[in-house]
C-alpha cells in the first residue's frame, strides 16, 4: 500500500503540506485546498504555482480532492458547475500524472428536500454523465461514502452498479461509517471491498452522544482490522489520512498551526504502525 493524506489538514500553505509528508517519508500528497482554494477551482496562475512547488519538492499527487457533489453542493444545484469542474480538473490531473478525482453524490436540499427516489435518480444520472467524461479522459472518479445520497454502504453499492463505468470506483472512509451511523465499519468495508480503489482513514469515538475524532485505531472505525485486511490482501493502492482532530478544513475549523501540523504527522506515524 502507498501512504498519502489530505494534506491541507497539516496546514494551508503548500510548503507546510509538503514538509509534513516529507517528515513522514511519504511520496504522495492528496491535494484538496491550498490557501483556502480548491485545486480544481483555483486560478491557472495559482495552480501553476502549486504545481511548480510540488514538482520541485519531488512529491507526487495521489488524488485531487475535488468539490464535485460535496457538502457545499446540493442536488438541486446547477450540474453544469460540476461538469465544468471535472473538465477543468482533467488537464490539471494529467499535468500531475494523477489518476483519481474524489467525488460525492450531492446532499439533499435542506429547506425543500427531494424524495429519496428522485434524489437517487438524479445523483446516479449525474454520476453517469461525469463518468463518461472521465472515461474519455482516462481518469477515475472515486466516490466517497460521505455527504450525499450514497453516503451509506447499500447506496454506495447501488450507485456503483448503476453507473457501471470503469471510470467510477469507490473510496472507502473508515470514520464516515461511524459518522453516518451505518453500522460496523469493518463489515461495511468487506461488503464494498471488491470495488474499493482508494481508502481514507479517519476514526471517531462517541463521547456524551457526540462524535469525537481520535487517532487511528483508538475509535470505533475498526481501523486496525481494515489495515490488517488491506495488508493481507496485498492491497497496492492508496491509504490516505484525514485526521479531523485539530482542524476540519471543510467546516472552516482551523486549529493552532503548530498543533495542527504536529497532530497530522503523529497521525500518519500511528497509522504506519498498522501497515
């Protein structure tokens, strides 16, 4: 397996993200945001700056943490924005020689929610269109079990089967199973295992009825068991950390920079103990 991480959880500057992964001895970054701008959405000038700094460091990018279908979108939103984002991401991914683009399946409208059937049909339709675009470009969309219609395992399986594209695979996040109250994380991992192409590691415990992020293997995400199975199965893909402890970037929860960096590096070291 190859280790990587959503590097903005080490810090926003790309230099900080590179430094953390170098300290861990990792060759890859999973880049989502740099200076609060998503890699797929930032200006061409900003992207070229990031590309130059990553390339000069000798690092590579394992995955683009795109915004398609994520927590900041909704099922009734303008699909053209998502389509255009994938089109914009493709040449940037090719420049980095990156295969994977992380996607989700559009949260429901809060004020005027769609029926589950209509929500699912639209999410699957959109995913099919994006997968055709990805297939033609030679990239792979990896759908995460997070914010959206297919956040839980049964719907992850359905969207995978109905999209039915070699350019649409699954990204399994150990902690999201806990966060979305979807049963046992290891059992869900085993159900999805044949279709998983990328793994995210988060872990949570429940304190006074509320979720609290923990170091990997210290919560309810069955991280040790998932890692053991990946190892015994000869998994050669990416395992990516997303601590959510000092900082939760997508919620704009930003902790002390030094603590954020320290926790990120310690999180990576802890996870490698299970490899």
